[in-house]
């Protein structure tokens, strides 16, 4: 087990980092969501612990030095651009005295087809997959990833989920600015200017999995109210793409715009069942008419892709994945 115990960091009257206490179990990634500024402060403290304290990081109950036995992926990490992916991987294998096979690693990271192209010619997503490869080579007990899926394609996200499954003997910490990504990637925590807390998630054993709308449910006419400045806007339910609960507030997503409503998500779930809305996750309610794809990242991680102008996806919990399959007769 890897323990992180960081005191809050304050500069003047400004909180730079809230107090953080979290235990990371091997094979169970912890994903920390927050604003980029807070995440960078967290990562800088990870690599440069507060002076005068020896208990900020512990591995199996003993003091841990992140510099000595941790893999770190940073957004700013570079590669040897004149080399090819095959040459870079062989260099790492030699550097870390690893017995891994370069062909296998290229296949895992889905780089076989570009194995002999110069790194400088590769797009961002392929370079990112090459970065990920190093964590399968470097001997380490803790792996830390700084926004690993930022600005990458879906193929690279699939590769990253596969790699997380392969790191089952390591403690993994992931930072992200996306709440949806945090929920997808592991046990999700949120870092704000006020606190650090775990995001409540629904498991497959809970009994509040959404039920399919009954066939004899009568059609209801309803408007959903939202506040914007000094106005109250009334939305037809079918205009709404999805809704999410965040910090005690309910947010409506309509045509790539967001609006706040005072109606709790649980009440909206009951009111909107006749309109084809589905509780895909404890924090999300989706209009099934807007769903274009069900994405299976791994055996425990799912998302819904919407038929809208954005490339965003929303989380689908493991328990509700089964309920949705039954509802859609898949």
C-alpha cells in the first residue's frame, strides 16, 4: 500500500493545496480530479516533498522517496525524436536491464505499424503511447501519470486502460482535469480550493440501479427549470443531452452549454423516466436518445458517447452497464 499524507499548502491568504490523505492499493488506480493549477502543485510536492517532514509518503508503512522508485509521466516529458519507437524501446530495455520483449511492447502500445518511423513524425497520440510503454519497462513500485489521456484519441485511451490492467502489482496515481476521466480510470477523488474528498461511486452490488421505464408508463408533459443570471429558463426534457450532479448542484448539458437547476438528480430521474432518461452513474442522468456509442474501455470501465457536437463521453457504471444492455436488448 502506498500512502500519501500531505499537509495543506498556503501562500499568503491563498490555498495552493488542500490537505491530502489517501491510501493507494496495488492494482487499484486512484484518479485525482481538479483544476490544472492544483494538480501541478500536487505533482510538484510529490517530487519535492515539504522540508522537515518524513511521513508524507509511505510504501508498506516505510518512508518512500518518489525519486528512487517511482515512474512519473509528465505532460512535458520529451522523447528522442531522431530515433524510432523500436529504437527508443530497445534503449529503455537496455537502460533498465529489462528482459521484456520489444515486439510485445510495441504490440501492447499499438505501435507495431509505426515501429520504424522517426518519433518526430508521429502524431501526439502515438508519442503518448510510446511514453506509456516506459512504465512497463522501468522497475518501480509506484506509477504516477499527469493527465495521461489529455488531447489523445480513443485508441490511445484504450491502450492506457490496457496498461493499467497490466500494472496490477503497482500502486497507481493519475491526475486529470476531467471528472468523467477520473471516474473511468479508478477510485476517483476530487481536489478543490476547499477540500480533498472521494467521489461517491455506484457499485454493481448496490440496489439503486436504474430500472427500465415500464411499458405502461404514461407520457407526461414537463419542463425543467434552470437559472441563468436573473432569468429562469424552461427546457423541454428532450432538449437536454445529459445531467450531472457536482458539489451538490445539478448541471444540465444542452447543446454544448451548461445550466444549473435546483432540482436534485434523484428527483429528475423519477420525473424524466417516461422521456427515456437513464441513470447511467450515480452522478449522471443521460437522455438515451442522444447516446451514439457504448464504449468498453476494460472489463470494469465503460462510457457513453453522445450524438452531439462535442467529443466528450460520460461514465457508465459497471452495474448500470448490465441494466442498459437489458434495456436495449443487447
